C-alpha cells in the first residue's frame, strides 16, 4: 500500500473528486482499522474541501472481522469529522 498526502491535490482539483473512498489504518504497515481508529488525519484532509455537500464518501475496509461494528464505528466517527454549512447534515448532532 502506498500512502501519499492528498492535501496538495484536493483543493485545486476538488471538482475532479466527487466520490472519495475513505479507508483508515496504518498504511505504512498494511494494517486496516475501522474509521477513526487508525492513523489517517481525516479531519485535516476534509478541511481542504470547500464544497463538502458536493462530495460522496465511500467508507471501506477490506477485511471486516466484525462488519456490524465496523459500520457503526465508522459511521459515528465520520459524522463527527464532517463539517459544513448548517442544514446540510454535516457535523456532530446533524440529522442524516
């Protein structure tokens, strides 16, 4: 697995990334985790997006020892880091 910081690409080419695949872990050790339990700085990555409502996010984990737990943990974490304009379903406490 190769890891490159996406920050330099996201802002200038934001419209080219309408769908973002989100996967957490420790990429340099080939370890996958549920979203929010790894070492990827998603809050920092998403801070580079100006058009949050225009993106779709696909949360991935190739090996899922506990699929239901993975879905709950990843969804809960993802909702806490997405921020955006009020009324767009982003951020803590937003209604999905």
